[in-house]
């Protein structure tokens, strides 16, 4: 739970600014502007840069899976419109090698529906379902559970207040560094921005980051949610869940710092960084890099990955490739179709 909160905080600080203003003010303004984008297109990718498990934990079959994961690439592209809400994302998975395989999974979201197209994968027949969209009713899917509301104005206010909390507790000299254009990893050659800023967590500032998150940021954020039921509705969470989060926080600072020291004995942070490019008011590119080693009983697991995404056509007319599907399969019928295909 704490790791998830920490990652959310990292994403919140992804906006950047120019030298003429204090960095926290520029970030706040950039993030606020980005949440007000009414439309955009996006293009991104995800890759596993390193994945190493202790030899004793890897059998022959698992080794084959690891090799596949190491070489696999995932790309995404799509478009977004705020009102009426519609987002389209096309995921493409590519696995190179002797049996090279590429397949696409388009996903479409509206205010109350999600559509996922069943991929047509060679050597893995999916019967009549292949190439068709599955229609998923989001309310039915979450029956009995809180469902996040799509109140854009409330979400904007929540983002702004969370950013205010974060900026009060993360010092720019500890976490931020301005980059030159050629220092930004993976930056598309045709993309121009006014400023490039990198937010980094390393072994050296990990303690300070976790202390800020656990002792100051999360408690204030929990109080914010407890005082605003509309914010809880926007997140699809309940008052009881927020109370449990708050109660789970450590109440002994010395004990928590001791736990951090013990954690660092088994965790090496090569890099957790988020680099953002700002053009005008908007974040137009970001790249997230993670490089971690975990050691347990003398055996080390190493993981490194990169995710990048760019935004274009901001607040302009955008085109959806698929639109709202009409020839769909209800979710409850998918199982019987796959069973009929022998799957």
C-alpha cells in the first residue's frame, strides 16, 4: 500500500516549469493546466530493461518465460476527449525471436462502458470471439464496490489539493534537476519543449522521501479525503478504507526509521526517476525509469523497466480509429464462446 502511494506521489510531481518561477509553483501550474486538457492524442511504450532472478529460483520453463519477458515490447497509442468522455487506447505487444509474434488489443472507455477487442493470435485460435469487441458495463463489473465518478471538476480540485500537499514536503534541491534536451532519455527528435526536469529517488534520498510520504504527505492526504466525500467518490473509495489507511501508518518515528534502515539492507535503488518536458503550459512528454535490486538470504533479484509517453494535438480535434463499437459480445457470453473453441 505504501509503495502504491509513493508511486502516486511520483506521478503527481511529473509536471515541470521554467527558471523564472520557483519550481514548485511552475509544477503546480503545469499540472493544473494538464488536468484541464480537453483533448489530446498520446503515443508511448514500455520495455523491461533487466529481469534477473536467483539461479535457484529459475527452472527451465521459467527461464523461457523470463527470456520472453525480457525481449517483449509494449507500445500504446490513442486519443482522449473530455466531454463527452471517451478514450481509445491501442496496445501492441511484440515478441521477437524465431516465432515472432505481434498482436494488438484496442481498448475503448466511455463514462459507463469499456470495450476490449479480443486479439486474433496465430496458432492460438479464439473462435468466433477473435476480432470482436467485448462490451463491459462498468457499474455491473463493480457491483457492490465503490465506483469512481467521472466528475472532471472534482478530480481537478482533488489533483490541485494533492499537489499543494506534495509540494510542501518535497524540497526541489533534494529531488529535482534540470536537464538539457539531449540528456532526456528517449526524447523524440521532433519534440521541442521549453524545459526538461528530472525527479529522482536514489539510495541517498530514499529515507527522506519515504519519511515525507509516510509522516506528512499521506496523513494530510487522508484528512483531505475524510473531509471531502466528493473526493472519495471520485476515487471510488470509502471512509472506512481511508481510516484504515491512516491507522496503518507508523506512530513511532524511531521505529519507522529503523524499519527503513532494515529495508535498505535488502533494497538497492539504482534509479527511480520521472523526467518531464514542458511546452508552454503543458507536460508534453514524460519517461519513467525504475532500476531496483532486492536481496533475500544472499540471493538477488534485479528489475529495471522504462515507460515513456508523449502528448500531441492538445485541446484540438482528435480522431478515434474505432469509435464506439456496435458489433459487440456481452461479457457473459465470452466464456461459452471460448469453451466452444476448446479453450
